[in-house]
C-alpha cells in the first residue's frame, strides 16, 4: 500500500520538482507504514533523506501545537474560546482601549481565521529584537480586510498561551518526534535565504518566527514523520484529545475552517477521495497532515519543496492531492461505504 501511495512523490523526486519526501500513514488501530526517498539537502552538501530526519513543519505548528494548546487551556477552564484575547493579553492595543477592533477579537475568531487581520506581514523587517517585535505586533493598528488565512491570528494566540502559562511555547510537552527548533537530530534543509545569507537547516525557515525568537504560534515546530504520525493517531483513537477538543477541530466555524483546521472542500490539498469527515492542514515548507475520521486513517506528506528556493513551481498541490487519493484508495472503506456494501450483499 505505502509504495503505491508514495508513487506520486517518487515521480516528483525523479523529475527534480522536489528534493525529497517522506510519507506516513496510520490507522486508528495503530497500524503504521512509512516510506521516504530523495535528498534531505542538495546544498551546501548533498545529504540523503532518512526516516530519522527532522522537517521544519512550518504551519503545521498551528494545528499540532498552538491549536492543541489553546483547546487544552479551554478544556481546563483557563480560557473561554468565545471571550476576547484581552483576557490573556490585556495590553493588546492598550493605547486605544475604547475603539481598537483588535481588542474585540476572540480566541475562536483567531483559531478559525475569522478576523480582519492580514494574511502576513514582514514583521522581521521592523527590527531585530524579539521582545520589541512582539510589542510591535500587540500595539500595531492592523489594516482591515475580509477574513483570510492569517499568520497574525496565530502569532497572537501564541503570545496568549505564553501569558497564560507564564512559559515559552517550547516548554509545552510535545510527543516524541516533535520539538521546537533546533531539532535534536538530523535536519532537512529548506531555503537558501537571501536575508540570512545561508541555507536554512536546523533553524526555522519562517522569517517572522525566526525574528520573534524561533518559537511562535504560527511556526517553529520541527518533527519526524514518526512524530507527526504519533500526533495524528492521538486524534484518531482519542488518546491525544478530549471529546470536546475533537468536536472543536471537526466542527466548521467559518467557511471550511474549524478551530485551527480545514474541513474537506472541493479542490483542497487532501484530494477528493477522502470522506467529508476529514480535516487537514499544510505548511509552506512542503509539509501536510490529513485525518479522515470516518475511515479511521491519517497521513502526512513531508517534503522540502522550498529547497533550495521557494521561487519555482514544484506542483505541490497536485502532488498532495494525488497522494491523498492514493492513500485513501489503499485504506479501509469508510463507514458509509461499508453500509452500502452490506446492503448490496443483503439484496
């Protein structure tokens, strides 16, 4: 099964569209399969990819770490998802307490990207001190626009977690094979960064995360394919989340977005074959994770598609979709499909 599911990635590697990839599949009963091929780095020295390599998970940080942390804090009664962020960050836009729209944003708004905040901002260009840049994020009057997928939402959530716990995000316990960088093992290279003047390897690729200290709500998490699968299995079998947490990540809040995750929609990165009860998320470096609750299967495709540069077409959307369809084709039938087959046998 895993060889067939890996075929699209193998073709992308052979064609030179991506340097390397690792695919992992896990079932609710614990069965796992993994496959990898290609290069962990092309520059400055060639390095073969192994299953022990740590990937920069990029925006998978949002769902594996930040969303889980926020929902756990809500479960413990330390926050109310429908209360404003100022419960945790009272100094947010503190010079315009009466009128600042940022002070009315709720935790759920930010989790579901149901805000007016911009998609991204080059925060790293405003200075080099992480503390000063965090203050800038909190006091800036952000330009308003329609709701979009926004890194700023999760930067704010990360600051909120730090305020509530009194500790950096890196202090939160994560599963084996997951860590805020630098990773404790061999790292996959990402981009030859023009700003930092070097190939990024073992440090976070995202410029804003790097400038803010390396561990933020939107980026900074590293993981092995085994580590990401362990997190996914915890969602499938319920060992890694409470029923209320699972309901939050599976229930749409805004358009196709739940608390933190995306639900399946036409043309999404998870492919067409998965059930309607599938959630997923991607990361800019070339990572992705999808969990099909109806079929009881999850898969992660980790690539270094930005190595050595983001400024080229790698076909990552088509690769992700083809991989998802191949995984589902090899997995158990969904509950509705099993019912249909039972009905057909009876008739």
